[in-house]
C-alpha cells in the first residue's frame, strides 16, 4: 500500500510540473527545482508559465522571458477582466469573491504591461497569476522599482532576459493570513528574479508585501535560493 501511495504521489508530482508545452520560459528549458506537492499544477499561457499551489491558491512562481523586442511590442490595452482559472479544480483556485472587499489588490506576478498580444493580455488576468498584494505596494514600489526597472533593463539587453516572480509565505502557507471564504493566502514577501542570459548575470528583487515598502537594493541569486529553498536556474551558474 505504501509503495502504491508513493508511486501515486510521484506521478502527481511529475504531472504537476509538466511544462513541456512552454519550456521556452525557462533558462536551458529547465523549470526550477522545487519540492512539489500533489496540488501543485503547471499552467502554460501564451506569454508566461505558472506553477500553481492549490494550498495557497496563488502561484508558487511565474516564469516569463523579456527582450528588447518584447518590451517594444508591449503596448496592448489592459483588459482588466479578472477571472478564476477553470483549468484548476474548484477547491484549489481563487475566486473573484475572495478578493472582494479584502483590502488587497489582485497583484499580477507576470505583469499586464509585459504582454504583447490581446490574448496574452487577457490571460494575464487569470487569478492563477495573482497574489493578494498590499495596494500601495502593488501600485508604488513594486510597479516602479521592480516591474518598470525590469522592463527598462530588458529593453537594453543584448538577448533574452528570464524573469521568475513569486510569493513567500511566513512562517509557511498554512500559518499565513488569508482572504475570502476560499482562504487565498497572503504572502509576506514578493520576489522577482532577473537572469540576463547574454552576460550570465542574475539578481533578485525582494520586497515586503506592505503598503509602507519602498524600493530596496536587489539581493544575489544565491541569497534568493537560500531564502526560498528553490533552485530557480538549474544547470546555470550565474555571476553575481
């Protein structure tokens, strides 16, 4: 029985991280190495990939690729049509009602401003791409010192810039605050990893999910791995 259960969990973990249809969003076509749970599910979108947690009802991480060309072409009008992602089981996904009157924004992990087609723009409003984010942080320090700064860098880069964004729950998901009847968990921190393939350099923005947060100096890739326990760039040894 134990062997059957172990096999089932292993199969679930394998299926959960099946990004075969969107490996282009990962450096060396290798998704991050993370301890997978049965309710972690891989979702491919036109312009990004999500590893989703059915426990937190948010992403574990969201991966995308930016370049000079993509930034130059990212001029789509915001759709602002948020929706629950029907590809996820009902018990594992956030609903619009969970965010209503919660005091938190539906914070994009792959920003709407990065999208280059109408369909990609629409997909970016999936709640699978969202976390509960403090409003002043979402519209202030995160938007300017992280999202805009990343686009500005990509607009000058010589090649592909791999970006991985996600939440951090303290002390863990189960003991973190949540919103709504569906208990969508609220991260204490957000990170955005930036890897410039041409120069083999990587750094990460790390900010508290709070209205009082201001811009801060990025941390090293090694420090991000240490804080999260996730190897985001397997097979890559980026320079600091």
